[in-house]
């Protein structure tokens, strides 16, 4: 643990260096605030400046437009008024009167009224000749022809309308003027006169003067032709507007609305120009405001804004400093406290600061954190002591191994168990303590450190100081520092000596026979495999001797297992003595032993051993005070003739042993290939039967039983046939023995029962009730619950039990008499009738027969075959018939092939018969045909007839 | 007003002169007719001078008679009940109101009542719309209350309600003047006022204002001419009234297009 502390110190030394303080928080806060204030001030300043400037602009423009509008409407009204004056003159009585009576005096008088306004007024006739002219108050004789003047022609084209001429210099009046003309046509479009009045342009000075314009603001009036009608300086009057130094953009069609055009040099001055249109005249009013006047307020505003902005910035910075200072104070305190703690490691320091803000909370939390740290430190020390205690109390060895494989820490158990002192162990490479492959161990360690794979346990052996070997299982865990780097591996070694011992024992048990101590099948096969695996390199071979004790079962059953066991142990002992050291004697189970002979040179060697064994066992065993002779049958198989695989070799030895048994016991037989063919045929047949059952290839044929009293068919016997898809109809003797042997007779028998019952039920439904007899095989009777099966089949097929007859053989009944009695009884109670088949072939005794609940005896065909010629058979048949009669049983003769047999049997009193004479076994349809045609036997002649 | 002034002067002057003067003031409608009848009467009654002053309108005539400023009044409308007090009226002629065009208007001889309405409503303002010359049509109208206009308002469908766009003249002589002197002018008048001018009469709906048509009623636009006296007319006034029903007077009336009636 001292190391751990040392490493902590190292971490601190290597930690990041304390940053040099470049700028205080106060300065940074002030800068930040300053920037914010500056930005806000700038944004607000710019925004408001823009708003105000645009407001100013709007106000000024609207004022300017208002001026322009009022000038325009003033001029418009004035000109309209003057036009009306001229119009009234033209339409007036004076003109009408002059037109009728040519009295110039009246006209002149009318003209005089307007002398002030118009210095010259003239009346022209329809030809354009002036007839009456008033000039500056006097009738003028300077009458001219104005018929070709533009304004006269225009008035001619549009009479009854005021026509205003372009500007012109009146030579007579000596100043620029415009003229207003009115040509009057009365209702009947009659010309009454043309009045033309001259208006000096100076007139507009008076008009525009009515609007009191500010200093420097002036107005330029321009007519539709672009001539200046009014200007601040009289020298511009009548001049074309475009010849001035004004931007040409100002000239052109008068705009519909009054517009502030912008900044232009107008008539030589830098001005802001606004243009308005005089209503109905197409004249333009240009109001010019000197640029200095126009933009003055905006400039003042700009200055004011800059000053206010700077003041605001200054105030902002001062406030920022004060604010930053108040924020930074507690941070300084915290910084100082932290520095002191890190410098001195003392956790008793506390920050003295209280405020209601986050900084107050920070100071409080900091103090709490210190409390917490102090507590954690104590807890850590406690935990460390606890760990030490736990390690000390551990029974398992604990070793911390450095990546260089040296031990850096051990616990007490390690010291105790290995016998080294702690000092000796620290620094010792761990692999010097390991008995196994040291290179492998180092590789494991390297892999542990390199990968994050889960570390599995390793079983190995530790060597103690006094060279004792302790089997252990190492569990490992990486030691990871706080950076996730592996600093080593913790090894915990558990002593597994006891477990190892138990494992070895288990292994022994698993491989040996508990009774005899001989290797068991497992170990034997293992050794056999090993022996065979060596064969390719030797010119020798191996042989197996498979043997079992003859009649061992009898000994076991009659004398008890203890004696049997003693015998087996004795046999084992003798067998072991019969073989060489390198050979193996194993017990496979029961009374079966097998011997592996290694390094066999020739077959005779094996036979020598076999004979030796037989001889050895022929010496009687003395068991429990009695002598026993154990004979054995030995099967021998030899590599490679007897098989090239351990299992086949063993199996063939087994086969050979059965041949030995078959050929008389207490002998040996060498395995030959032919031995297996019979078994193979049986296997093929078994497989074919299974398929046949699955595919329902088995069918039933029925042989009628005929009453010798009525001559009619009274029952049928169901007989199985195999309709093989490839081999055609397979005779029963070929498959039934295999079916019996393999147990397939059980499913087959069940199928037969179902088929027979189903057929009989069909006949019953068709109105031809016919009893069906079904043969029951030995195994069926023995291994299944026959009554239960029968009951189920009857239920499912709906066949009444009295229409079912079960045929059993003597052998079945005699095998287990008591059970047979019970079974027959329960079948009988169900209502099923029972027949004893093949009667006479076995050794049934009359006493047994009486015990069985039978209904019918069937005389075997072997007896019937030779009657009435063979006297013995006749005697037996007669006896059977009589016995049946005395027991109240019906007797059926089987295998009746001719009329002589039939008549003889009838004569004997046999009630019914079946056989080729009447019909061979046929398909169900043919039975129906017989019933339909009424096939029968004439009971007196024995001839076949149709009834 | 100056006409009344003139009448007063004449009346004052009559006191000092032996010769008797018969003043008949009133409507302009029958002004021309009476002026043409007066010489015949004067020749039958030497010493009696018949003065037919310029029109002061039917109403003016009634007021002048009532006030004793005129011996007889000439009207073209029957007396209203309010006016009838002490006055006696004598219907002496039926005058057709005719539609006329200035002689400068060629090809147009007939006009329909619908066309008349269209002309005064301003919908027809060119003679070409009446198959006449391509020239502007100058419609001449009379003021509201004029007897000719009243006849049209009551008998010409649509005339009463139209808003006239035509030039309105306020007396029959002025109307005659306007129609006679202004080419392409169109208007309406009592026939006797223009009977012997070269103004062009237009038939209406194919019916002209012949005596027969007036009597039969086929020409519907007619006005009655009356002479009004204060109480029973006596002396020369009585003689003048009787004269109006005499054959020589009737002959003159017929010549001027009016239809004389019996007393």
C-alpha cells in the first residue's frame, strides 16, 4: 500500500502546472461589460440615429412638399382666375354688341377694366385681324394680323377655351410676357370674337410673394414647354430651363405627385429640389432649399448622438468596473483558499464569504466540499485498513504481479503456504514458483496486460520452498490505475489438492468396473483405440476375445447375486492371469468380458489364449463352500479381417461369440464375414417392414369358415399379406419371423386388428354379419394390454364384440399360465370369442385347457392333411374333436383340401372347417361375392354348391 | 319691364289724344297673328289704334288686364281658377305647335316624337342622325311654363320628364329670331309666328299641322289663343273681340295656319 501512496504523490508532481495568471477576472469582466455596453450603445445609437434621420427626412420632405403644393395651387388658381377674366370678356355683352354693331367704345371700356392686370388687350376678328386694341390704357392704332400666331391658331382649333402662349418678349412692353387668348363661339357655333391679353411674367413675383418663404428658399416656375416663367432672378425669365446649369433630369413630363427630387445644383446653387405640378396647366413648380439649410438639423443630431454615446459608454465602464469588482472578490477568496489547500494539503481551511447569490452558494458548497473531502479521506483510510484485514484473513494466496512478472505484493497466506519470507517473495518472478511451462505463464501475463479479454482461470501447480507441489487454480484480475492503464495483475491462487484427488478417483471409477476392478467398456474402448492407432506402424496386429459365461443367469437366479458376483470376480482374476501384461481384460457388464490382445503375430497365438481361457475356467470355482464350473463361449475378431474400427471389431467379436454359443457352448469361434449376412438380411427386412407399416402395404385376406351342419359360411379368418410395391406379394413366413424378433409384430398386429374389425363392421352395415378371426402373436399377448387394445379397436370401428374371434397359440398360453387365464377372462367378459389355434402341436394338457376361457379349438392343418389315411392323425383328430365336445368347445378343422377330408371330419362330428377345398384366403370383395352368390357346401355330398 | 313701362307711357299718352288706342298685351304666341289682324280691324274702325306690344307672356297679360294697364290680354292658356276672378276669356283660335328646322337643313321633312325627345335629351345632336346633312344640330328650347312647352309636356310622351340640353330662349320673338337666323337650328313654335317665313316645317310621325289635321285631332300638338277682358268688354274692346269672330279675321287666321273658332 505504500506504493499506492507513492504513486499518488507522483501523479501530483506530474499534474498540469499551475497556470500563470494573465488577466484578472475583474479586468475581463470589465472588458466584457465594456464590449457589451459599446455594442448596445452602438446598436441603439445607430438604430435611433437612423430612425431620427429618416423621421427628419420625412418631416422635411413633407414640409417641402407642402410648400411646393401651395405654390402650385396658388399659381394654378391665379392663372385660372386670369383665364376666367379673359373668358368673361370674350363672352360678355361688349363683345356681342361689338359683333352686332361694331361699337369699339363699349369694347374699349370693357378692356379698360382689366388694364392693371393686362397691359395689352386686343379683339381680333375671324380672320385674325386685330380690330380693337387697348395698350396701357389707350386705344392703340397699332393693329396687327395675329392670324398666324400659334395661340390664335390654337384658339381657332379649340374655341371657347383659354389658351396660354409660350413666353415671349414683348417689344412694345419691353418685358417677358405670356398671352391668354379666348375665342368665343356662341351656342350656334357662330364666331363672336377673339380676345387676347398679355400678362407680364413679373406678375408671378407678386403671386409667389403671397407665400412667405424662408430665407434662401426660392421657387422656379416652368411651363410645359420648359420655359422659366418665374425665378428669383429676372434674368432667367423666359429662358429655357434646360439651358441653365440644372441637371437635365429635372426637365420632362410633369410628375403626377409632388416629389422631393433630391440634391441638385439649381440655377447655380447647391439645393434640395422638390417638384410639384400646377393643376391643369402642365407647369412645374421647383422649390429649391439650400442644401445647408436642408441638412443642418441632421448634422446637429449626429453630433449630439456621438456625445451622448460617449458619455453612456463611460458611465457603462465605471458601472462595469464596480460590478466586476464585487463579482471577483469572492472568487479571489476562493482562489486563495484553494491555493492554500493545495499547497499545505490541509482540509481545515474555509472560505469566509456570505452572499445571497450564486457566489455565496459557491463559497458554501466549497466549504461543504471540504467537509466532504475530509470525511472521504477518513473513510478512505478506514477502507484501506479493512482491505488489509481482509487480505490478511484470506486463505488463498494473493500475489500482485508487476507487468515485468515480478511479485510486488503478497498476502499472509502466500507466505504461509509457500514457505518463503515476504522479503524473499517481493521482487521474485512469479514464474519461478510455477511448476508448469514458464513460457506459457509469461505469455498469459502478457496477454492479460495487452487485452481486455475476460481473464479465465488457469490451473497450474505451485512449488513451495521445500519443493512441495500444490495444485492451484489461479484467478486473475487486472490492476487498473485511474487512467485505465494496467499496472499489473492480481493473482489469487486457490489450493485445489482435494479437488484433484477427487477428480482422479472419479476418473478411476469412470474407467473401471467396480466389482472386479477391471477396466470397463469406456477404458477398454480407449485402450483399443490407442492400440489400433499404433497398428499402421507395426507388422503385428490386435485381437479381441469376447466371452460370456454360459448359464450365468441360471446361477445368478438360483443362487443369488452374491454368489454371482463372487463368480464374476473369480473369472476376472483367472482371465487376468491368462494374458500378458500389455493385454487388457475388461468387463463390459453382466457376465460379458472382453480381452484385448496386443502385438499378435498370428492367429494361432490368439487361439492359444482362447484355449487357455477355456481351460482355466474349466477348473471349478469354490464359492460359498460349493464348487461351480463356469463354461464360456468366446468370439474372436482380429484386425483387420474382423473390422478396422474399434466398435466394429468389438461388435464382430460379439457376433462370433453368438456363433460359438449356437455351435455348442464352451468353445470359441473366429469371426467370419458371412456371420453378419444373416443379421444384415434381418436388418433390411426390419427396415422394409417399418416402411410397409408406415405406407400401409400390409393387407388382409380372408379364408371362409364353413359350417358342416348348414353348409354356409359362418366366419372368416383374417390372414396378413404384404403387398410390396416392388417385390409383389411377400409370403408371411418371410416377414413374420423378423417382425416377431424385432417387436414390429406389435404395431403390425394392431394394424391387422383394426383392418379386420373395420372390414367386419362394413359387412355388418351391409347386412351380412360375419365373424372375423384374428391371430394374436406371442409378443402381443405378452407385452401389451390386449383387452385394452381390443376394447379400443372395437369402440373405434363400431364392431360388436361377438363378431370378433381372437386366435391364440398354445405356446402363448403356456408361457405364463396365470397371466393368460386372467387376460382370457377379461376378453371373454367383453364378449369376444377366443380360439386356440394349432391345437395339438404343443404340449397342452387337458387340465390347462379347462382353466382357459376358450370357445373354439382349431385342429392344426398338419393333422388334417393326412386324414383319413394316416391312422395316428385320424386318432388325434378324433381325440381333439371329442375333447372339444366334452369341454363344450366348438371344433374347427383347418387345411381341408378335399371332399374326403371334409366328409370324414363331418362324420367325426367336427362342426366347421376351413381350407382350400372351399376357398383359399381371398380379398374381402371375393368374400362378399361368395356371400352374394350363396357359395356353400352340400352337407350330405360335401359338394360345393350355390344356395 | 321696359315693355310694361312702354305700355304705361302709351296709356298716359292716350288720355291727352282723341284717338282711341286699344292695348292688347300678353303672350308672344299669338303676337304675330294679332299684329297681322290689327290693320284690318283699324281699317274697319277708324280712330281706333290697336297696339300689340312685345310679348310679356300670358301671365303678364293677365296681370296687365287685371291692373287695368291693358285693355285686353292675350293668352294661350285657359284661365286658372285663381286668375278667373272678374276676368272673361274669349277663345278665338286654335294654333298648332309646329317643329321647325332652319332652311339650311336638307332632306329632313319629318320627325318622330321619339326623335324629338332624343334631340332635347341630347342623344341626337347631329342632323345626320335624322338622315340630314352631316352637321351639328342646334336645338332651341323654351323655358318651363311656356304655353307651347306645356302643350308638348302634356301631349308628347317623354317630353315632360327629359332634362333638356338645348339652349333655352325666354320669349317667342327671340325664339323665332334664333330659329330663323341660325343655320342647322331646330325648335318648336306656334305656327302663326312663322307662317310667312322660309323656315322649314316638319311633319310629326308623318302628320303635318294642316287645318284638317288640327280639327280632326290627328295633329295633337295645339294650343288655344284667348283674349281676356276685365268684366264684360265694352266699346272698341268689345268690337275687337267681335271682329275676331268675323269672316275677314278668320280668313287671315287661316292664312297664318291657325284654326279660327266661333264664339
